[in-house]
């Protein structure tokens, strides 16, 4: 085959065309880095449990859209009945 490169011809081919080797190695390195980044993101967001001793008691505060939360309002949070508590799934 005229265009085929065997293992014996590989060092000669890389020496004659170093750009091909640079592109191949660079794209492989980029693909590995992207794969590691995506895995670490998914691991941190989806798979790891929260570092809390009682993560099953974690709640989400849901307020009506027309209410603004201020510090004095949050200080009196138990007295404010307009807020709903929702359990957060770990």
C-alpha cells in the first residue's frame, strides 16, 4: 500500500512529519484532560455525600416570589410562617 505506514517506518515518518505527531499527542492529552475534568465535576456534584454528620436533616427554604429575605426577617425565622421547608434528597 502506498500510503500505509508500518511499525518499521514509524520513526522515519515522525522524523519527516513532526507536525502530525505533535497534533496526535496534543489531541490525546486534551482528550484525557477533558475526561478527567468531567469525571471530577460529576464526582463532586453527584456522587459524593455532603460532609455533614446529619445530612438527612438538611432542608431547603422556599419563599414566595414576592417576599425579600432580610437579616431581621431571618432572625425571626420560626415566627415567619410564609416559608415552606422541603427535605433535600442526599
